[in-house]
């Protein structure tokens, strides 16, 4: 049988519908067979490692501060002990662009490997909530029988116990999620102090709990199929060299049931449907790449198990590419991969350079709007300025201003000590006074050096107004 004939034999009707929606438009509930196998064991270990990191990271502190904090409300972010403020938005933009290009490159090469192995939705759904479901309700056949069963004591007990555990875990996830936003110390106050003092925090926990409970008890695989846009990006990002979970139709077709003591002339696929039964999104991987496929590898383990039983080589379903299946070509670097890699490298260099050059202190000095220059009694010229200093570190800063390129004096209005607490802000006003003879133009560009312990840490540019003499 030639290659074109084999490809035509594959069922293409799946492209007209979604596996979780029936012909009548109603939801098709998926109760997959409990997976088992080498890859599933690897995924389980990796998922538990990710869960330990996820639940433990909010408690990790560096110099008394969270290692990771994403406080959107106060627009303060701490990433690996480094504080980022709204003033660092360009840096965030560059980091976001770098991450997007990385995702594109990763998908071009490895398909949806992230979805199957590291996505929080997959980890919680398949490695936490689904395992609880198997433990309480049993495997696929028992779950379907329980769902068809009229409401009796057994069904109420099992469903009630399952959803109780679901709610408890959702509550735990909600608290963990909130700890990333406000920190574990603030979360502890919400939990331990009187409810009336933290109404907003309590409501947030209830809302987050409800959202997570809804996602993992009702929405489930629909979050990957309907909500998440990543699956739809596959059609744009994947090419024939991308590594995906795929069925080797060159080896498997034509499908036929196995018979005892037969001299097999059909393909290696024995049409056992195990790959379909274990799929958490309800697809048949033999139909080809589909947006519902999250590359979870459950079908690989199921197919390998069947191949072992009938003494055929494993790998009928495996990590591979379309070109490796059809043309038996090894993986190669394509022009697109090289181009994306080059762009990613440039962005990474720019990002790390920006991080290295990023100042611990950000100072803004602006001439007070609407104010003209003033001539002092001694003949010198003064301008009024507003300043703002943001301390991006956790340490207290003692700073001084020094005029560069010109000779002049600073006269602060109010406290002249530039002491800024860790993660603090200092605002104020000062007069800058310069000798009349040094003013050559109506508007002169000046530089103000910001010093800490005699070391210049930043240079601020502004203008000084005066009349030429």
C-alpha cells in the first residue's frame, strides 16, 4: 500500500466536530480509563515536584522578603528577591515579549509538551482531582455506571465525598494563589485575625475557591479546549518537523483485530481503542493532530502496553514528527527554528543587559510647571524643581544630589536629608541656584548626579531656565 493510500484511509470526520460536544450540541462528559505506564509514572513524579514548588514557594523568603510576589493591586513585583516597580514597565514588556517568543519556539520544536507535563491545569486535573475521582468512584466503567445510577445512598455518599475533597483542595489552591498576590504574611492575617478586619481578603478567597472548584469539577477538559488559546495556536506554530504525540499510520494501517495463530498481513494497529479510552479530552489520536490533544502521553502508554501483550514493537504511538512518520527523516533545524532562535537570543541579551544595568534607585527631577526663574539678591539665578526618588531595594538609602557640568547650590524646601526607606518613596522640592555668569542660554541642559556614600549611582537630566548675559 502506498503512502497516499494510507493517508486517505485515515478517518477525517473528526475535523467537523469537537470530541466533547455531541451531535445534538450537548456536552459529552469524558470519563477516561485510568492511565498507567512508564511515561505516566514520569509525569506523576514531575507533577508532584511541581506541586511541591507551587505550594512551597510562597513560604520561601530572601532577607525577610518573599522570593516571589506578584502584587498587582499595589503594582509591586518581587521576582527571585529583586523588586520591580511600575517604573520598570519597559523591562516587563521586554520580558513578556521574550517569553512569548520562547513559547513560539518551544511549540515549533516540541509541540504541546508544556501542556501535557507542566501546565497547572493539567497537573491539577490529571494528577490531583482525577486521582481522587478514581479513588472514590473507581475507574471509567464504574464512574459511568455511577452517573447513570439513580440518586441513592451510595451515589450521594460517593458524589458528596468527592465534591467535598474537590472543594477543600480548591480552597487550598485559592489560598496559595492569593499568597502569590499579597504574600503569606498578609494571608496569615486574613486567616487568623477577625473577619471584620479583612472582608476584602475573605471575599477574594471565597471567589477564588469558587472559580477553581468550578474549573476542576465542571469545566475540566473544556478549559484546554474552549478557554485556552494555546491549542488553536498549534495550527499556526506546528510544522511537519515539530515533535508531537502522533500515531504512526505508515506502520499501523490498515487496522484489524488480532486473531489467534494468524499470519498477520494488516497493519500493527489492532483497533483496541485503548488510546481513545484513556484520552482525557476524548479524542482518537489515530486521526492525526487535533486541537484537543494536550500531549499528555496517556495514549502512548496504553498503546505500548497493548504492543507488549501481542509481541509487537512498541512506539506505534510516540513522540515523533510528521516527516519522521511519512518520510522517515530525522529531526533537523529548519529556517523557522533558526530565525526564532536568533530573535530569542537577541531578546535574551537585551533582557539580561537591562537587568544588569537596572538601577536600584530611580530618580525623577522636573522643573515646577508654570514657574519662571528668579534672580536672587546676590545676583544668582534660581529655578524651582520637584523630585521623586523610588528605592527599589529592601535596604535604606542615604543619597545626595550634586550638580554636574555647572557650579551651583541646592536649597531644599523642608527636610534636606535624602533618606529613603527600603521599597520606599521620597518626594520633595528644591531650588537650584547657579551663578549668573554661567548662564549662557535661555534654556540650558543640566545633569544632576545622584550619589550614595560618595559613589554616583544615577544621572538625571533636566533643564535650567535663565536669561543669557
